[in-house]
C-alpha cells in the first residue's frame, strides 16, 4: 500500500491455507507430573509368575468341575437310597419325635422343688477345748519345759493366750473339715496345719516363751481346764 487506502500491487502475498493450526481442544495424554501408571502396571505384570497363577486357576476349576459332575451323578443314587430307607414307619417315628421335641420346647415341665442344701457334717469335737484335751495333748508328745531344760514350750493354761486360742481353733476347724477326706485329709492337715501352728506355738519365741510347764517325750502335754463356759459345746446349738 503506497498511500492511504491504496494497495501496492508489488507487495508480497502470503498463503496461509496450508499452515498448521493448533487444536485448542486437544489435551495432553497425561497431566503434567502424573505417575506413569502404564509403566508401573507393566512392571508388576513382569514380576508375576503367570504360569503358576494360571496353573492354580486351572486346578481349582478342574476340582470344581469334578465335584459338580460327581454330585450330578451321585445325587439320584442318594435320593433313591434315602427313599428306600425312609419307610412309612420310620417317617411316622420321625414325625412323632419331632412333635414331642417341639411340645417339650414350648411347654417345659414346671420347676420341681429346690434341692435342699446338704447339711454340714456333725462336728467330732464340740469345742476347741475338747479338741486340745482329747486330741492335741495326748498325741503330740514333746519334751517341753523352760529355757535350759527343753527345746519346746507348752502351757497347760493355753487358753490365757489369744494367739494360742486362734491357732488351736484354726487347727480344730481344719481337722473337722479334712477328716472327711479318708484318703489324704489327715496328711494334708498334718503338713499344712498341725506342723505349722504347733511349730509356732511350741517355739521358744512363741506365745508360751515364758512358760515353765514341763512334760517328757513319753507324757501327754500339760493341760488345765479353762474356766467353765469359756468354750461351750457348739454341737448343742
């Protein structure tokens, strides 16, 4: 164009008909920064033992098919055998049993009288005093006396010591319980109760450490009756 509004016939002309035009609607195959999913899947597949997987699937399918075909062949045989066994008499017996079971479930019998608790066995000795007098003193004979004369201590007035009463009471109650076991009751009582409590009571440092009562190894242990009424016979109650 040589002047305002006039074209210059000698100016070059460009043909844009064959020029490539960008498609603004086209999007990249993967977003920028997206992981290479295809590559990862390929790597996983490359690490698989495809032959082993295929073999396992085939074995499972073969087993299932065998079961299906065997069941199809055996089912009529089993049906026929069951039909032959379930005679009308047996079916009637099954119906009767089912009816009785249903009635028992829906109509349970009334609760019976409660079982009375078992009575405790009668005590052999009526009090700890009787137990000491009739059992402990005659049986557990020891050389007892004051310091310098004997290694063991005992007090005829055993009932003056609260500790002695508690230990002898425990021995008595345990004996009453364990005597009911004819096999090992006595052995358990001697080991766990008599040996323990008598060991404490007869010790030079026990509750009778200052006692001067004496007895030889061939004599019953010293005994003096407690005040009347101190140990009543519990069998009378």
